[in-house]
């Protein structure tokens, strides 16, 4: 049995978790997810992008509650938020809890998902309200 990130190129399984972004060495733009083609802002090629560890912390910009979707996991209802990360990029992620609202501070947590047939456990990033 192993424990692995569902998206290993986007996430480090550390405590607290680290989101793997990149920064343009020419214009300093920080982005997530990493773009294999180059910088969206200045047009610099991918060779001018460097990996950057981003803190999984931020502020909720918008929320939506999902009541129905086509996968068995996560179970409904759940809340998806648009989050302004402290490092700059904006991401969408599931936020646990009922007290989620616009302007609330959130932090990343690793959540174990269902195991596959070999017992390997997938881990994914979710957010929770900072208390
Ligand atoms: Zn750039």
C-alpha cells in the first residue's frame, strides 16, 4: 500500500501541504497550475519559468454549493470556492465546513480519497476555514 498525491506534479504531501506553481524569471508573474508553454503575461518561453512552492493558504473570493455531480466522491453537498492564494494565483478547490463565506481565510489540508484495488490511497488537497 502506498499513499500518493492524486496530482503529484501539482502538490507536495507535506504538512502543511505545498502547491507547486511557477514564476516567470523575466516578469515575476506567479502562476498555478504550471504552464508548459510559457508565461501568459510577457510571452516568455517555458525555459524562463522556475518552479515555486506556494502556501496552501488564502481568502475565499466566491463560493458555490454542489448538490449533484457525476462522480461518487466527494459526496454531495459540498462547497467549491474560488480562492485567492497568498502567493498570488487564484484557484478553485473544495472547502470543508458550513461556515464558508466570501472573505473568509482558508488553509489547505490533505484528504485521503478512496483506495484503489491494490489498496493504494490517493490524497488530494482541500481547504478548510482557518479558526
Ligand atoms: Zn513573464
